[in-house]
C-alpha cells in the first residue's frame, strides 16, 4: 500500500470499520442472532467504498 493511502483518515477508518463490522457479524452468528447478515452486508459495502477511495488515492485520479 502506498503511504498516501495509509495516511488518509477516511480510507483507513473504512478498513478498520470493516474489521469491526465483521467481528460483530461473527459474534452474532455464533450466538445464532439473525442480524449478522446485515453486518456482513454493511461490511462488504464499507470495504468496497474504502477500496474505491484507496484506489483513487493510489492512482491519482488518472483515467486509463
């Protein structure tokens, strides 16, 4: 990963939030609470937005 991505607060908070949401989803699934599906979907959504932001930062908004 590039240093620009690592020092960006929004991208890194998105990655950390994804890890937290995934951990909550696993805990809910262990206790057989059906809301774990919502947390998995939110985790995937946040991860995709964070990866898009990181890709934009890494490539510098250049069109290929």
